[in-house]
C-alpha cells in the first residue's frame, strides 16, 4: 500500500502540478483541486505510468486518493 | 468628434516583446525584431518564429494553468495586468453581471487539439484527454477569463482570423455604448506556433523564408519583404464608459472613438486588389467617429510583411488618410500573432496617443517606393498624436478598423 500510494501521489503531482507534500492517502480530489475531468485524465496517466487498468466509470466512483490506491492493489498493480 | 468614446482604463500585453506593458512599449519604441530560430521547429518548412520569452503561467502564480492551452494562459495573464492597471480587483465587482468578456482568437487551442489528435491516431480513443475540448475550443480563453475574474456578464469569442482581437475591442465598445455592460474585458489571444499551423502557412507561401537571418525576416513595407513571421501572445483592454471611469476616479489611458468592419467578399486569402473591403472598414470607422481621414495623425498598419498585404494596405492609407500621415507596423517587432494582433496593435496605438511617441517599423531599412506613404522607420518620432487608426485584416476577407484617441 505504501509504495503504491507513493507512486500514485507522484503521478498526481507531476501530471497536475499539485504540491507533492500536500498529497495524503485521505486527500480528496476536491482537496487537491482536481475536478471530474481531471479524474478521467488521471485514468490515462495511471495507465501510462503504472500500467494500471482502471476505467473511467470506476474512477468516477472514487473521491479520495486511498480509494484509487486500494483499487490498484485489488487488481494487482505492482510498482 | 461626434461619436461615442469608450475609455481604455487598463491594458495588458503578453507578446514576443515581453510580458507586461512596460517591456512591450520599450521594445516597440526601440523597434527591434524578436524573431529567432527555434530548434524544436527544425523538422518544419520554416524554423523561425516570434515567441513569448520565458513564459510560465505556473511561475506567474496561476493555479490551474495546467488545464489551459497556452493561448488561454496568455489571455489570463494579460487580463490580470489590464485589471490591475485599471485599478480593478478580479471578483470584487459591484455587480458581476455587468462585467463582460470578449476575447477573440483565430486558432484557439490548436496546440492541444493537434497533440490530442496525434494521441488518437497513435494510441487510440481511450488515450484522448478529457481536457481536449475544455482546453482546445476557441471560446475557452474567454470562458476561462470569465471564470478567473468572476465576470458574469456576456462572454464571447469573436473569430475574424487575424482581425479577431480588433473585432473584440469593437464589439466590446458597442456593448458599453448599448448599455449591455459597464465594464468589458476585450482583446485577443493566440498561440499558433505549432506543427500544423507552421506547415499550413508555409504551404500557402505566406511565411518569410529568411531563415538564415531570422532577425531581419519580418520587415513590413520594405522592398525586400517576403512574408510574415508567425508570432503569439495576447492583448487586452479594460473598456468602460467615460462616465463610469470618472465616477470611480479611473484615468483613461486612451479612448476607442471609432470602429468599422467589413468583408472583402472577394477571396479567402488574397485581399481585394484595390482594398475595397479595407476601405469600407476605415470609412465606417471614420464615420462612426465623425472624423475625416485628414484627422488621423498616425496609422498602426496591419502591415504583415507579405508583398500583397502591404502593397494593398498602403494604397488604402494613401487614398483615405493621406500620403503624409505617419505609418508603422508593430509586426516588425512581434511577427504576426494572428488573432491577437489586432488587440496588441490597438494597445500600441493607445500607447502612441498616450505618450505622444510613434514607434518605428522594425527592420524597415529600404522602404518600398511603391508604398508612397510616410513610413516611420529607423527611429521613433516624438510629438502629440490626437488620433490613431489601427487596421486589422483577416483571412476570409474580414476587415476591422479602430480609431483611438488620447
């Protein structure tokens, strides 16, 4: 979970210009200033950077970073 | 002067000459070119352009700029400067529904659209960004400016190609005149230095080929001119009625006193050989202001540095304004920023009447004798200028003329 979280946080920080230090597992997309379109953009970024296969509909269900990390863990994404 | 004046109470500029009015005005008066070779364009038919130097919206403190195309970033930065100059604070409006945004562009977010189309072709539909349209559409600079400053009045993005920024200012003044808004943020923004735009203009033979010496390539009205150099940037005015400006103690930089628009209805890219549409626009602006051509003391020409534009435009100026009236083109410095050009050059005209200084045309060393107009070159001229004309002509034969007074 921990290193997977670090990887997701790195992707969010670099793709959206969010301060890396501001990203915690319990951070919501709202907290980070990411709207619904940014979440869909995150799907692409996670696929490209981590080979993670989550789809747009699944991502739309999530509201915080830890949920994304849990999903990646569930589908067996390794970093 | 019998017409209506809209006060210009703030100006914002982002151009290849720099970020902010002081840097731009100094460079315009100095009259030196910003064109340069750019290695990232080396695979294209023409590898020079006029780029805004060291531009980073993030470094300028704009949160969320990653989801704006470069042309929108230019528009927002120029808007914030114009508001600050006008003594206005974004979001702090007595009635935000009375604040309008009119932000023209010719190419919109073409860099975004080109990149996402490439993603579609190489990686497939699921790799196309959901931000493609929010970043790429031509009305998004206007939309993002409204969001950024909290303006709830009418918001639109006129497109008249290379006249877009001037059309926006003319339409903005009309909105003040009709009472549709109390404050209008009006201008143009463009970021077209992309593979598609460079290639397309190159195939039209519209671009200068002086790639061995880029600094001399944009040379409006020179006998050796051979095309334009692509530029980018944004120009923005804060417009309001003179009464509105006076009531809040704002001193206008200058005033927009006339606006005329027309169509050549002739050809998509070639100007009418006698400049029929251009003359209609200039005449309409003069009629709007209640002036005659002899009242104009300076012409900021469209002056693209293409053989045909400069020759037809000089004929129009000669006939309607007079061969003794000083003329220069800002494009010698900035290259051609397409849809932003009209607004950037209206700003140059406003600063000319404000300061009483006529900037020279950069690179104009051998004025084409066929022009037969008073071409300001080599050095700026000093002295009062009561009224300036700014011309803008777009592909599609879409013409705009603005009259700007001190």
